[in-house]
């Protein structure tokens, strides 16, 4: 089985590599030191299984798992954690295994056997059943077939167009295949709806301006032009601007 190791501790990565060699029948096809690198390597190398640390810098393992679940060929995931089983008990019941550090050879063998039997098309189902989804720090987009991770803190606004949502961020524009409604439900504490087709970052709002024809525009820090606010969303937005 082709295995990817993702852990921010070099000694932990080395130990897992040695254990896999001792078990035999497995190939380590890459190592990652944080969640973002784990996603990119999963996309590039298509492992059968990923041994994924939970606590890592830049992006933790739980968020990385959500993004990996959206890949065309998601691997089976085995979480590795320094904490007890209570933090990940739900995943054990959902056919995603976890291992408590320090990792034992026999326990790793059991987890890998479960991963071997794990159907990759169930990963999306398990991801949706996560009891407490981690706070997302990035959105995933594709540019000419390549994966691009966009930090949420760098996003100015989301704009729905046809079947896609355009992410306007400090680095330009990318398309994602998530609905505006789903983004609003998840990111509603950081983004506000100003129009039926637009979610605006609260941190990027610099003010409101009324035009002679009565329309109201939201001024957005970092954007080339202000955005129109619908009458329906104007009262809530005005209240928010007063509180900022």
C-alpha cells in the first residue's frame, strides 16, 4: 500500500517510516510537515493511505482531512494523535482509524489493515458527519487542473456566477465549486451577505456610500471597486458597520 506520512515532528515521521519498513508491504511515497503540504502531496501522488497528525502548524490534520476528502481520489485516513481516544472516537465508529502516540507496531498494522479495506468514496460521507468541524483556514480551488489553497484571511469576497463561486482575494480570482449558501453557513462569523450573489469579508468593509439614485455601495479594502448592497441586506449591513 502506498502511504503518505504527515507530521510536523521529524522524529515522529522517522519512527512511522521505520515501522512501515518493518511491517513490509508498504511504500512511503512522501512526507509532509503540515496540513497544507499534506493536501498538495495527496493531490500530486495519490496515496492509498495517509497517516495524518492532528496537531500541526499552518493547518491542522482535521481541516486537512476535509480538503483531502474533496480530491478526485481521496485516500483512507488514519489520524495520529498525542491525546486519548475521546477526541477522535467518532472517527473510529465511522471506519476512519486513529492511533494514539507513541505508535506501536501492532496498532499501526491494525490501522493499516482497516485502511486497506476502507472505501475511498465513503470519506466524503464521514467528513460531512464530523461532529465538530474544525474552523476552516483555507478554501480549495483548481487552476488549470492544479490545486490552489487560498487563505480565508486573504479573501475579500465571494461572488456567485452561474454554477460557480468566484473567490476574490488579495492574490487575484479563482473559481470554486462550493455553493454560496454553504459558505455562508460555515463562514457566517467572518463574512456577511450583502447581495443574493455576494458574501463580503467583515474585516474588509471600510464604509458605505449612497449614490444619487438611492443605491448603496459597500467600500471594500483591497478591492478595485465598491460592491452594490441589496435593499434586503442593507439594514443588517448598516448595523454591522456601526458595530465595527
